[in-house]
């Protein structure tokens, strides 16, 4: 532990700005993955343990698409869209068969998918790790804002993630589809009786959730390493985010993802060897004091 | 509880024990004996989890923490002190029981989903403590240098045959005890809580106390499984307490069947055998294992033993 | 064996017979089976696959030369998935039911320690090929009579690296250093060893900040910004493989490498292949490099590997190759496969091999190898990727290693 260093950092504006922005970056990418988990749980009451797989596949698809098209934008788009499609297939072919089953049966199905796709990735792309490389447009020096360092690439990522948070938030509260989704989260039978095609609705939810995870994987591919099994650590982190924020709450996911980002940003200075432990302590404390999470509806 | 079924359980246990102990006398197969040793640890682990999942309706994602706790407590005691092996084993189980009591006291009041997640979080905290507390646990490399397996009553646990016999006896006794708990009036109470906690509550059952007791007992037997695992690998490793290990127990329970007492044992057998066979033929065992699990989950939609019991009612317990 | 199946079928019913089949060893009497276990799946599968590739080449070479003791050899590969308890099981399985008479343990460190305990019980010959943790063979309590290590050893690398880096730091006047290493035993222990020797060689060095990212952490942003703010003159990092690649890519967009000098022992061919914009001038050790030692034999082996597998070898590849070269020589000398006889033959044995700094590698009597190539140089984006390689001084390495062992009370 290094409390002195933490104190010194907190009293230096440059340190606060830089660690806060790096916390934002970590948090925003985390939010993109966690948003899907919380959306799917909110509507379908399914804990999607295969969500890390969507993230991984999104990254790999983007990697291949970049090689084929030489365009980062197209690569990201294909990563997101292919995972949206994959989300629908996953929901229709597998998950729809275990609606209403024991939560552990759903876990079993998701786990099987994780196992299968980790190996398929290894067969298709090889066991070694890959890196996509930074697109030339972003190979520019970082910006200096209020003494803090912000690379343009990350500024764009934060922008995209922020935009998606807004679109999701507004979409859920303002549009007809969003209202239906929220209604289905509260009482799916009633929504179904009212003539809404819940089959279609559930597929859409999985498409959005999967697409977001694929988008996160594709967006992060230039700076992160691609390897089979890479989805696991992201999955665990997005669970933590979902639980702290409140299962089913998009706002909660956003706030808690940023919270985790900040804990990482300052934890690495104050508790470099126990940052993870710190996050679990936060999670346990929240579950005890407010089991439904920061923004969850109490049941 | 009638006397009849209890006697029948004991008779089955004694018969199973005799069969298992007789096999090496007829034919020595080191691979088979290794399998049974590993299975014994896993069977206790999975069956204890099912006391929570199947009996009480408490889905714990963090049960591996007690498996790991038992392994570390036992291995550390054997390495650092001179106590004899049975005493170290009993103490390790007692310490694990106490740990389960403490963790349970924090967790059992939460509702189903939150209970699953808080047990997961506590397990991950426990895991990161093992990793961080290097001076005691050896960190990610685990406890090195082996467990001194001191002789007890002419019993030498470094010998594979003796370890086999030891594990068989411990496991059969452990399973018998768990069976006894599960069919006892207390076990009935737990099932009532699972099926309708409000009704149980109206009948004057203190929910949290019953749940805490179940959680503690389950933790104790997981710890016993951990002791056997530590003996098999002659050490303790953080992987024993990690999340995927909890997952293994969950899969064993689900594959075998949550409504049958022996379901988790069957599930553990399938899982271990599948792992052992598949890893021989391909490095893509995840692909094979995943496909098999998927076939089971979507085909049967319940554990094998539960499925058989539904298909042929009255044939099995 | 068929008797076993019948009996168990009677006892245990159909499930047991299903299980019994794989327990029946199908070894042809004449073939010499060599068990090899490693991590063949998950994020560090490269450890196992690049070890396996090298061993397949050795299998072909040895069999073309008439096998061992006149018997053709055949490898049996197993995947432990990096789990120690699975590693322990596999060692037993390879010997007890697959009929392997020699073992190559290509596990990472935690698996290697588990294998070590099983080998202690079984008494079979085993060579650890990938664990670099010094205590595996240096600590007499952990050492096992029939188990050897053919691999780098952490303490050797630490002495060699510190000696090189202290000269480099003196020349460039770099006194303020930062460290950034993965937060697990290898990262922590090896960083501590490097710093200990570094301070010995250059007492005025100062470590102003340390960062400990988690192994396999996807995002290093907060670590990188922490390092930038501490304003060190140089950074020492033990990140490797995918983590190193991600760290370099993320550091690049913060222009980290134009601000501080970077030193790492871990730049190897897979990292070079994966990183598109490798900064020039990183000080790095040669894990495996075709041009160091700069001999035709080394180059020839590297090219043969590239040709056969369409990728370049790793550090793990040469280590496994040398392990088989040691087995080959020891079996010839002992004329036996017995664990004790092989142990006697291996102890003190010196063989000719392209990977020795002077064309030889020696198995010291504490069961670990010395004399293998350790060099440091600086990176360049094009072939040969690491240039100006300086060979480490093995005299100095052994002298300081002995001091270290005394300090640890190993001798």
C-alpha cells in the first residue's frame, strides 16, 4: 500500500486529471460490454455468461475485416453488426430453449458456448495472440488538457461510448420500442397478451446486447491483444459493473463502470497490488448495504 | 424419518465401499485409482453444493472458496506444524466450517440472484487474498515443496493404494452423512424453504438460521473435499479456490441432476471422465466438452439422473 | 487387460466399461513413449504449441537417426490448461496408464511445481523445459533426484540483464527508473532480483515508482498514465507476450516511448510479429534470436522451424529442443531409461548445441543448465529485430548466483 503516493496524487491537479481521464477510458469501454449484460438481464432475467465471447469475437472479426478492407470504421462496423446477428442466432437457437429453466441450466448453456467459441477462435485464428495495430489516422501525439494527457484515439472512444449511452437512455425512455422493452422487463406475460411480439422483442434485445459487446471488442482491438479466452476477464468485470449498478439499469451500468474505472485509476497509485481486491470489497459492501445495486429497482 | 430408508442407505453405502475397496485387490490399475481419488474429492464438493442448490434453492457461485479453504488449511497445517494427518484433516474441516459460518452470516439474508453474486464476490476476494498473501500461501505458485504425508497406524498416504482406500472411506462416510442430513427433518425443512419460503416462515421456521446452517454444513463438506484434493496434488493451489472451480461443481450438479441425491456424484463422474478421455485425443477439448454439455442441457433439460427418474419413475432413489 | 474390462463390466455396469477403455494402454511394445505436458489452450497456448512444434522436429530427427536405444520414439502430448491439479494428474496418467518412460514437463511454473511433487513419488526421469523460477532446482527442499531443468533460470537472467542495463544506464545517465511487471510470482520475484543486482552494479539508481498490472489485464491505461506522471528516465518491464504487445500499443498512443527509455527481457518473435509499430531502441534480451549466437547452426535451426511451421520459434522452442538433446546423450551414456541411471548420466553432462553461447550447454550438478545464450541488444523494426547484441558474462552470472544462493540459505 502506498497511501502517501495517493495523497500526493490527489493534491496534484495534473495527476487528478490524468488518472481521472484514464479511469473514464477504462470505464467507458467497460460500460459498452456491461450495458448488454444489464439490458439482457433487465428484460429477460437471463444472466448472459457468454457475453465475453461476443466481445472476443467482435475483436477478431474486426481484426480480419481490417485486413480485408483496410478501413478501421468498416472493421468496427462489421465487428458490431456481426455480433448483433450472432446475438439473434444465439438467442433463437439456444437461449430461447431454456427460458424459464433453472438459472443454472442457463449458465450451463452459456458456458458451453464459451468453451466452444474459445476453441473455434483458436482453430480459425491460431493460438498465438494478435494485435490489430493503430489506424494511421490516430497515430498522432496525445493532447494535453489541463495538465492531463489525453490521446485522440481515446477521446473518440469516449465520445462513441457516451453517444451510445445517450442513445440507449433516450431510446429506452422515449421511443415506443424502448417503452415496450421496459414494460416487458416488468411483466412479460402482460406485454405478450397485449399483442406485442415478444419473440421479436427478445431477439432485438439480444441483438443490441451482442452488438454492443462486439462494438466494444472491435473498438478496443487496436490497443488490446486478441487471444482465445480473452473474454473471460472482461466478463467478470462487466458482472461487477452490473451488480454494483443494479441488474437491469443502464444508468447504473454507466455510473458503476465509471466508478470501477476511477477505482482502477487511483487504486493503481494507492494500492498497486490490491486493486482487484479493492473492487471486490466495493462490490460486497454494495450488495450488503443496497442489494439491488446503486440504481436497481428493489424487488 | 422411518428406520427403513436409513438402513437401506447404510446398506448401499457399505456395499459401495466394499466394491470400491475390492477392485484394487482384484486388479491394480493406477489410472483407475487416481480417477477414484480425484472423483472422491469432486463428489464431496459437488454433493455438498447440491445441499444448497437442490435442497435449499440457494444458488451459490462461490462454493469453490471452501474447497480451496480446506485444501490450504490442511496443507499449511501439515507443512508448518507436526500434528498428525487425521488431526490436521479434522482441524482443517473445522476451520473451514467456521469460515463458512462467517461468510454465510454475511450472505444468506440476500435474495436468490444477489446471493449468487455475493458468494461469487466473496470467493473472488478470497482468491485475490490468496494471490496477494504470498508469504503464507506462495501466491499464484501455490504451496510448494509437497505435503509431508506422515504415516498413521501403518497407513502410508504417499502410497497410492492407501490414499485410494483412505479417500474411498472418507467419501462414502461423508456422502452418507450428507444423505442423512438431506432426508432428516431438517432436510425436509430446507426443501420446504426452497419450495415456498413464505409458508415455511409462517410455520415458525427462522429462514436465515436454517439457511445459515445449510450453508455452513455445505462449506464443511466442501472443505473435506478440499483436503482430499490437497492430498492428491500434494499441495494447494489458488486454482482450487478460483471461480472456474466453483463452475465445475455447478456443472457436475447440473449434469447429474439436482433432485437426486447421487446426481452430483454421477455428474462429477461424467465431467471427470469426459475431461480425461477428451484431453487424450484433442487439444480442442473445450469444443467437445462444450458440445456435450449443450447436448445434455438442451436434450435432457435436466440432469441425467433426474431425467432417468422421470422416464422410469420408481426405479431409482 | 481384457480381463480387467470383463471384471469391471460385471462390477460396475456399462458406465464403468465406457470408462475402462481409455485406461488400457495401447503402447506397441517397441515404441518409446515420451510424455509431454503443457498449456495448449487458453491465452498462453503459445507456450505449449511452440514447445510441441520443436519436439515434433526432434522426434523426426531422432527417429531418422535410429531412435533411442534402437527404439523409435513417440511423443504423447497432454494439455493441463494451466491448472496445477490437472498437471499433477496428467503426470501420473502419462506414466501410469499411457506407458511413458520419459517425461518432458513443458508447464509454466505453477504447473511445474505440481509435476515436481508427482515425479518425486514416481521416480521417473523428467526434464522441466519452461519454468524459469529459480527455486524449482535451486532450493534443495524442492529439488527432486530425477528431475532436471533445461531452461533459462530467473536469477541468471537477472544478473545478466542488470549488468547490461547498469552499463547502459551509466552511458545514458539514467538514474531514475520505474518498474512495471505483472502482479504474480514471476513478475514480483524477478523484478526484485533484477533490482537487487541492478543496485549492486549501480548504487545510485533510484526506483521512483512501481506499477503492478494484473496478468492478462486487457487495459493498461491507468498504469501507463501513472508511469508518465512519475516522470522516470527509464522503465523496466517484465510484461510479456500478449500483455507486452497491448502495453506497447497503448503506450504508443500516449507517446510513452518517446518520453522514457524502456528495457525488457521479453521481446521475442511473437511479440515482434504482433506489434505493428514497435518503437526502435528498446533495450531487450534475446529470448530466442536466430542471429544470436550468430552461427550457421542456429540460423539453420531457426529457418527449418520457420519453414515447417510457418511461424518463428519461441524461447520455449529451443529449450525443449535442448531437453531432447540432453535425453539423447544421457540415454546413450547410461544405456538405460531408468530414472536414477539417467539422473547420474545427466548430472554434470555437457553437450554440443546451437543454443549454447559457445556452442555447448552444461547440466550443472544442481540440476539446472548453464552456458545457454543470454544476450542484450536494442530493438529495430526490421530484421534481425534485435541488433548490437552483447553476450552476457557467464563467469559473473555464476559468481553472483552463488552469492544469491547463500543469501537464500540454499547452500
